[in-house]
């Protein structure tokens, strides 16, 4: 499904967001960095398009409490339905905000009514954010830069295409500067049950997982790409879930299945690429994964159910690119690719 072009809209149907915004109109964001210190609510009936990826950036104390994570951008309230189209935008944080959900979608509607196209979610990597220059320690306790990137809640029904969630926890600086060492808690959390499409998405370097399908159903995911955090292997300072605390309310992996001998020699020190819990009716096509390590190489990925703890070791407990727990049903899963270290001999 292509992004809306608004070719049939008249001049009066498009408004500059700096001047006004109205339901039923197209809200045009000229390029710039828009700092917000409270949640930006996008109601049903909204159509948003940006010029060259203008930036909506969360800032301030509102988003610092990780025990009460708060959305920077919130699309609809639970139970609402209608249209919300977002294209050519970028969403981020302007400082370390451990309680920030960068984008939360609650709105539902007929297929295609709620959509995000050609947009980016970033954490760090650019000069407008203090994360760009302050997150340099190998111990990431002081740089828990965001709670997670994208949350598709249980009430949502969302079409997502060409979203580079590049939900990118930055592993390098686009605007020149020091090497960044950032810990974003989680990447994309899908709890939707009506219908979700993830087409051409990427989620990189997030700590607990890049994608989490938690009590989700009717999910199509195709042309996905993810990369693990670099802070793994024998050079790792923290062992997952630290510096974060796994939150069962969101279905976070807690790595409790890892054996004591695993330590820094396995995936316990880094994110799950895909983490499924009690999810059904999934169709997965053409997925790609890259795994990184600091120091000694990691074991390669496998798949399976981690409920049986008799098999020792993180790698033997299906941690790699797809890790599943509980009941699940995949209608189709093909085209999975892997790039990373070979098995330890």
C-alpha cells in the first residue's frame, strides 16, 4: 500500500502546522526540529506529512520515569477508531529519557485507515540531541536513552511501511562526534490483535529485543531487518536485562533461561531479534538479522520454545534471531537470513 499523495486535495485542504492544524485537513510540517515537553496527541481524522523528515523530539521530565513510561507521540486513545495517516516524519528524543515511549498507536479502523509511511524513529546519532555527545561510557546505566521506540497497543490496527526504526539506536554519529554507546530498552512492541502489517521495517541495536509480538495476532511482517547491540561478548560490561529491568506487563524477556556458565559468552548480553509470547496467526516473510560482539564471538542462533529449561545455555534455549515462549501459530515463515559469528568449536 503506497503512501498517500494527496494529489486530489486542493490548496485549502493543506495547512502549515506552524499556522494551524485541523481535522480532515492535511497537516504539513516544514522541515525543522520540533521540541515537545508533553505528549503530542494525534486524534482520529489526522493526516500528517513532513518536508524532508522534520523531527518531533521529546524533552523534559515528563518522559524520564521508566516506572511510568509515557508516549512522546500518541496516535488516538484506546477504543477510538478513524483515520490517521503519517508520512515522511522523524521521531526521537532530545536527551536521555528512560521513560519515553517514542510513538504509541492506539487507533483502529478498516485496513489502511491507520498508517505510517516512509518515517524514521531514531535514538541518538544526530547533533540536535544531547545523546549525540554525552553517551560514551561502556556502562550504559547512565544512557538508558528511551524506554522503547514503537508500541502498537492491543486496541490498534496499523499499517506500517518503510519505517526505519532505524528505530535506530545509533551505533554511529551522522553529524560527526564521539562514538555513542546507547541502551534503548526495547524496539517495536506489537500487542495488536485486529490486524497489523509491518512491511519493509528495520529495528536495530535495542537492548532487550528489536521486535516483540506479545499476545498479538493477525500480524504480517515482511522485509524486516534487525541488528543486535554491539555490547555483547566477552567485552560486555552489562549482562541483559541490565541495565534495564524486564517488565512482565510488556512481555519483556528476562533471560532467566540462561545458564550460569553463559555469562558474556552468549546472547545473554544482548537483544533478541524476534521475541514471541502467546501470539497466533503470524505470517513472516523475508527477514534479515545481523549479530555483533565485543571480544569473543557469540554462539549462532537457533529457534524453538524456551519453556523447557533442562537444556543448558542461552544459545541452546533458542535465543538467537527468533525466540518464542508459550503457544504460538505461524501460518508462514520463510526467507530468514542470518549474518554473524560461527559456532564455538
